[in-house]
C-alpha cells in the first residue's frame, strides 16, 4: 500500500539536527476571505505546507479565514492586539480607521502599475511598521498587493465622467474620495452584499479587483467593466511583537525567509491574475477560472488618465492629509511620495 504524504507531513516525521534549535509552535492565525485567491493561493498553503516544510514541522499554524471566523476586516488587528490571534493577514484599508497613517500605503490612484506600487511599498513599509507597532503592538512580516481595483457597473461606462451621479460601492475611505472626486455617490456595504445591492439598484457600480469580482459572481449582475486601475489594495502579514521577539533566533530566521517568499509570490500572483480576472468577467480572452462572463470591456483613454491624476491631486491626497495630519503627510511625501513622484502640500 502506498502512502502519500504532504511536504509538511514528511518534514514533521524527520526533524533532524538542522531543526534541533527550533522551538515547536502552532500559531493562531486569521487570514483574509476564504473564497478569494489570497487565502486559497497564498495564505493557506503558507501555513499548511511552506512554513512547516521549512521548519521540519516545528512551526505550524492553526489558520482560519476571516469568513470562517465570522469577523469583519476591521476587527482582525484588534483581536491580535488582545491575543486572540498571534498572526493576522488583512487589508490595510480595513484597519486604517484606527490609525490613518496605515492608509498611506493604499491611497487611491498613487500607482498606475505594479512596478510603481512595489517602489511605494518598499519606501513606505518602515512607516507602516511603526504604525502597526504603536497601534496594535504588531510587527509586519510581509506585504503584497491584490490585482488593481477597477470599476464595474450595470449601465454603460465609457469614461470617468460617467460616474457622475452614480451610486458606487467602495471598500475604503480613499476609494470613496476618488468616487466623490469623480462626482459619484459613495455606498459602503460588506463585500458579501454587493451582488444583491447591484441587483436591487442600491448600487449602480462597485469597486474591487477583477479576480475577487469574478470569484464573487459579480459578472452575473454587472454588464460593464471599466479597466482603469484606481488602487492596489495591500495585504499585510503581521505578528504580535512580543511573541515575535520571544521566538528563538532560528525560528525568526526561518519565518523571515518564509514570509519573504510569501511576499514575492504575492506580487507575482497579483500581476498574473489581474488580466485573467478581466478576461473571466468579460470573455474577451481565455478564462481558466471557470465559465466566463460577458460584460463589455472599456479601456481608459489618455483623458481618463489625466482625470485620474487630477482627482488624486485635488481630492485623494488632500483629504487623506486632513485625516492623517501634517506630520503624517510629510512622512508620506518623504517616502511613498518620493517613490511615486508625488507630494502632499500642507498649510
């Protein structure tokens, strides 16, 4: 009889001298949404395969997605701070209400491509980590984006100007700033309620990344995809700082390497999946994720790019600076802003 073992199981049965100094620990982990790619493609394999494999089975995780835990996105870091969880994967925009500086990584329209977003992420990460330390007693171990947030509507949309007067669901304050800058009305509601909201006309349009939209069956209720990137939602992996500092040196080294790989995989995955998500929503090219939708695809024009920049300059950056304060805005300009060629002017 043949027995098939996973990488983690093999490692767990063969702990040798290389792992002798690693103290066994099962981390209490909460991840992102269980029906979306970040959990299924990155977070779950990390805790069930990657980290156990690298540590000889000594470091493992009791990991559940936020959907299974019955939590909202803004709750995960509070619970980590309280010790309910030891590691959390989440979106910065969902926890930014308690410290606006965290939102600085996710500001709408500060990057038009992944390369620029990566430069911003690298530059702003020390500020983010300090904010997590001060707000939640947590240390950031990795950061990577989701595919770009785009706009999906029931009725035709050919330019940013068509958002005027429309009710648009967003998932962050900064995306709300963009929509209001375009003349739209912001609708805030949980991700799971977007499809019925679009069906009933509570929302005319909604914003997310194309893979998440497809996985949540938005193609069944939207008819138009406006493929203008207006944000790259950043996922963080954070660990309780006291726990992190209390781990043995070998454990921290193994986890640092493991999270570095998770981060690289996250960046690569997001870029590859973005085009596939659009294809699956519109049927404009092969869809490998399932049955393609038939929404009409509209690509942004140079005029849309210019309008996006104007909204960034006149709405997104000034409004965030008000929420964050002059010192916070100055720190952003010196780091993320320098990487993106942007600056926030404060009085």
